[in-house]
C-alpha cells in the first residue's frame, strides 16, 4: 500500500532536477502523475518535450502511470491546460507541486525588463497559473495539498538574482495567503526552500554552493511526498528549509542511532558534532553539547541546532521539543574565545556573512515550528544563550541558572533577537536596564520577572521539563499548533484581527477528528485520546 495510492498529482518543472526527483518519488508512492515541463534550458530558451517524456517513460517502466505535459506555466492557458489534463485524463487532482524555474542573472542596475519579466513569469506567475484552477477544483472537493518551492535567495537575497529573489519571496506570500484562504476547505499549502545539486545551483560560485554539491535532488523528494500525503494533514502554511550547511529535514545529518527498532521502542537518538538529539514519548530533546565551553555557539553548534529544529518540526511523531545544555551551562552565547582567536589571526568575516544567516534561520525555524518548544535552562544563559532561551515558547530554570544580556560587557550590541524578545517579556524599562548594564540575575529574579515559569532544583529540571512536555504532547496537535501561531500573530494585531484569527483557527479545529474525540470524551466522562487528525 503506497502512501499516495489513488491520488493524482501535477508536478511543474517535472522533467529535470528536483522536479524530476519529485515526479518519480510521488509515482513510487502510488500517485498518478502529470509531469509538466516546457523543456527549456536554464535561461528559458530552446523548449523541448523530451525531458517530460523521459520521466514519464521511466515511471511507466516501473509500473506507474504518468502523462507528459509540455505546456509553459508562464501563461494562464498553460497552467490551466496542465490542471485540465489531470482532471480529464487521470480523473481528478489531489496534489500540486510547483518546481518550474529559470534563471536570468544580472545585477539590478544592468537587468533588462525582459530578463525581469521572464523569471517572474515562470517562478511566481507560474505558481499562480496552476494554483488558480487547481484550488477551484480542490475547493469543491474539500481536499488537496499544494507544495510550492521558494529559495534562500528569497529569504536572504542574492546580489546577481534580484528577479529570482523577488519571485521566490513572493512565492512565500502566495503560499501563506493560499493556506489561509483554503484552510476551511481542507486544502493545505506549504513551501520548501531546498538545497540540492541541480543545473541551477551549478551556476553559482563555488563559495555559495555549500552542501548543494553533496545533496542530490532525490534527497528533497521524500519531504514532498510526506507533505502531499494525509500524514501531513495537520501541516499548512509552513516553510521547510534545507540548510546550506546541511539539508535539514530532507536528508540525514551525521548521526548514530535513530534505528527503526529504536523508534518502535519509543526512543530514537542521534549525535551531531555539537548536539545530541533524542526522541522519546513524542518529545524531542535537543541537548547543546559543548560543555567544555559552556555550550557557546561555536563550532558546528549553530548549524546542528538549526538542523535538529527543522528535523523535529517535520517529524509527525514529535509533538514537543525541549532544548537544554550539557554540563554546567545552558549556553554561554557567542564563542568569545573563538572570536578573539579569529581577530588575532585576521580570519574574521563580516558578521552578516558569518553568523547572521545561521542565527536568523534558527530563530525563525523555532518560531515557525508547529510544536511548542521548552527551554530547560540548567546553568548560565548569557548573551545569545539567554536570547536563545527567550526564543523558546516556555522556560523552566534550575536554581543554578543565571541570566545576563552580556553583550555590553564585550562592547557589542544584542543579537539573537534580544531587543525583540526581552521587552515583550519583562517590559521596556527592565529590558533597557538589563541590556545597558549587562547585570547578572539569578533564577529567583528570573521567575519574579516572568522570564521563566518555574524554578526547580537541578536534579528535577529535566524530569519537570519532560513531564510538562508529555502533558502537552498528550493534547490535540492541530489545536496546539494553531494556538501557538495565533498567540504570536495576535501580538501584532488589533482586537478585530485577533478575533478573526481565532475564528479561522476554531473553524479548522472543529472539523478535526480530535475535536470529535474531545467532545465525545467529555460527554462520556473519560480522558480523550488525541491522534492529530
């Protein structure tokens, strides 16, 4: 029994690269696939039907069913034609994956209107031309999954690709708007920002290609198959990011364990270079593991943490995360010793190039994660380490915990979101005092200020955090995910906007099996069993 048996999928750009891998992956999972590809070169010239035909032949040779579509999704007629082929020839449409893309690279001051329009037409408009007719059908059917493809170029910028970057950022907005509009019809929409070795990444300078050179397109296909499946019924309006250091949830990092046998026993463990990742009882514990430096954010720890957060976010078996530190410290912030060594050896790079991208994507991944995240602060949480804890949804501290905005002591400005998180927790005046002085506070003061919700003896910290995590994990995942989204979104909305957000979320929850179970359990005077459906 395949994960996608009985479903019909459309894949644009399905003839090469990631699109080809996705088409083959969906077909292997049981879907019937329309493989759309205009068959052009990277710059959009020389169209050919051959790429789509080759993928279709490969699917058929393996016992699957597929059709080739040579339409250009840069036009409304082309996008409509792809959808109509699926409906007419394959009898329906359940899944849309938009991979089509081209490049026309030039600096903004040299770019022509034609170069701008051509790239935006294929990427951004090419999503719309297919999604417009597809959502009309899915709305009537009250079911469907749409997977869009964005890029770190859209999230972080790319000097020679202003057209591509703008289109990719636009796709994120299109994805989120579509997800919000279609949620009440049972239609999901998500985005993937991949890193893989394709003909498009091969054009990048070697210093910007990173892990793409070691990551085949086939590593991206499984996460698409998962998002397209009913197992991801609780996931919408999400971005899944493939790290340019490691591919995040779509490919495994260096690890030990995580065997199938371990998962069947309810536990799985993997070890990164600077982090330990363990899943047990639907709780993922991420242990920062540089105890000799009080878990300062050096070495591979930033990349390891991002990878682990995105891995847990994409794992349907994980309902809560706990972040803690090995040894005596939670996280001492930036690795000051490494900074000093870099300066002495004239090896430092600009901060925005060296640290900011990894920092930003980690904090955003934590905020966008569907699961609540608990910080179990076991010791010193200084500078970026304190702000990492503030980036979690809940915080529990050991009596040994200490907190400080230590940046000013080093002549530095707060980062890791300190100027964003701290005033929202303790108020502007106290945030100013802590940031301007860098003074250390103990766990009791942190509790008084509301920085943490509990303070417990050191030996009780992890048991307390895990007991809270298990209580949350026993709850309804869809309702908790939506509540997390609403809590943060509503902080920046007026009352009317917040009420609208609550109504939308409640409508989604009311249609779930968990809501039916919760109401039935209340009437029957028993504990509910929530399954995340």
